[in-house]
């Protein structure tokens, strides 16, 4: 039985399903994509193509069938491979084949070409470290990944800034610390992060902080001889904690760890309805150097719709309170592609942000998470209600430039609106160091709290991970087990 929005891809060789799915989905964002390794009776919906990929000894073949079995033949329906060819090269040629075929079939060109991973800046970064010249890097990205010149230059410019900043950090004898506070005032429509309504957990916040304190003690014991470069407290919304609870956590950090080499201490204040002058005072007095005040949009109707229970005016008031508290490094987050928002709404938002004059701006392309309520809403209303375009991306880029900012980090996610990217802009000296570290994976990040993931980076570049359980009650109950997991990794 055919589904109207289903595209079926059959392949005779397992191992590349994720890459096939991601690239086909980029061409058909409104469709479900099913990749079947075994033969299947299912076929794509009416008017949509069936794709059949066949791995042979010396080639990969791709055929596209449309409608009632009519096969469309394209020149780019075959690529050569060999038995001794490394797997990454086979994968790359497969993706080139899919891209060339679907680009011709749909008339589309994707801004990032065949790239579906979340860290496109890693490619120019590696080439820069090998001493490659700019023009060679741009040519490499165009030839190998079919990346457009604009996106290639963006990735290269960011990689250069990242490389310069990362050279000041301690890789082998250093680490960064992430602390997760999984509580929020409410859950936003688009959110799939592990978060819990603070109103339901107020009586157990003390227990949660107690578990965090045990993890902090472990870090002091395990990494006492290493340099702590950055701390990032995220969530959730850390400022859902009361002032005394924030002070308890921050004092524990100050009294337990050596913060004398700290280059950056970030706390996501995030939601305007969680920010007060008293909380900001606690953050400032305890050494926090960078905060975020995140409106996502300055259109009140959208804020109401996505479940952020604060007003545009509250965002402005919270930002000004942070300035009055003495914060000189304030970030603001925006999301492009929110339901029913048009270019005019984005332009209005960026003008209001410019009037506030933050020190950095993070522009997110809406990512549609299956676990979010937004996913269900899109199923009912259609993906055409989301408008993230070259124009809206350009509006935010131009706005950042007017504020004297440059792009300094970039990452991508699955199912991003418009198949674009998330970009961090900042003024010189205001770059979010932790943001770069989490993307480039150059330094060990020890992560504390429910749902957090510790990543150890070894001297040979190898990366191993261990995670804490997501459920808050289970995290509190099994904190000793969480610590033992870290002990084995670190």
C-alpha cells in the first residue's frame, strides 16, 4: 500500500543506511524516507520516486522509478568502486551518485552538497592543519562534496578562527566541564532535550544538587592535576534554580576546583521568565563571565504558540538587567523557520536585537525532532508552514555584521529547516570557546548531571564516551554508578 509522503529506497548492501536516509531526506524534507536492505513490497507515494541502489564488485548502480514503474535513466546513475577501496571513499562516491541523480531529478541544489554530518568545519580544519591553501580547500570541498562556494567559504573562515582560538587551550593537560540543569519553566514546542517542569521538581532540587556535588568532588579527585579551561552550565534552563540554589552550586565549584586558569564560564540564563536581578547578581559575584538571554524570536504570537511563557518586553528587560549586573559578554539565540514566521518577522526580530546590542548571536535553523510536539504539529499542518530560506539566513547574517560580529562556529543537525545550518556570530574577544570545543572535539569534556555525555579525547585523536542516565530520579538514585562509569573512562 502506498503512502502519499513516503519515499522507499532499496539497497543490497547494509552499512550505509544512515547516509542514504539523510541525503534523500535533504531533497525531500516533507517526506518520510524508508531505506530497506532486504527486498520490500512497499513503494513510494504517488508522484514520488522509488530508488534502487545496487552494489556490484566494481560499481554502485542507482535507478530511479517514477509512477507506475517507468524508470528514469540518468547519466549519473553509476560510480566506480573497488574491493580495496576504503569505506569512507565508497561512502563518498555513493553520496555523490545519489546527489547527482536527485539533483537532476528535482532540479534542486543543496547548499551543503552531499554533506550530512553535523560538523562541516572539520574538513577545512584538517586541511588547514596539513598546510593546505585556501583555494585548494575550496576546490576540494566543491569536487568531493559538491558544496556551494558560499558555504565552503563560510566553513573555511570559521575553521581559521577556531584554529587560532583553540591553539591557546590545553589539549593534553586540560579539560572543560559541562553541568546540566534539566529543569525548565515549560517545554517549548520544538524541544526534545531532556527537561522537566521545575514546578514538579522544586522539592527535589536539593537532592539533584547533592548528586552534582558528588560528581564535582570526583572531578577534583580525578583531574586535580589538569587545567580547567572552560565551564558551561546548560540545560534545560539553569536559571530555573532559585538564587540560593545557584549560589550553592557555584560556591561548590569555586571551593572544590581550581578555576585560576579558567578562560570562560558560561551559564545559559535562557528564558526571560527565569531571570531576576538577584539571580544575575549571584552569577556575576561567583565568576560567571558569559550568559545567554535567548528570545528565539521577537514576535509575540510565535512566542505564545511555541510555549515560551514570556513576553518580548520581558526579554528586553532581562537583557538590560544583565547589562546592569555588569555582564559584558551576553549571547542571544534566534531560531529561523519557526511556524508561520516569514522574512518580515525575521527582519523585525533582528532589528530589535540590534537595538539591544548583544555581544554574540547564535542563529539556529529549526531542527525538527521526532520527540518534540512540533513533529506532530507538522504532520497535521505540513512542512510548508516553515519558512527558512536564503533570504532569512541572509537577514540574520547582515544583522550580525551590522553589530560588528563575525561567524566563529557552525554546526548542522538532522532535519533542519531549509537544510541550512546553525551559526554563532560574535565580536572579537567574545567568541564562545566551549561552543567551539564541543564541535571540534579537540579536548576532553567532563559532563555532569542527568542526560549529560562525557567525551574523552585521547592523545591519538580517539574519542570515547560515557553517558549519565536521562531520568532525574534515576540519576539521583544511581549517582555512584554514574561516577564509576566516569572513573573507568577517565
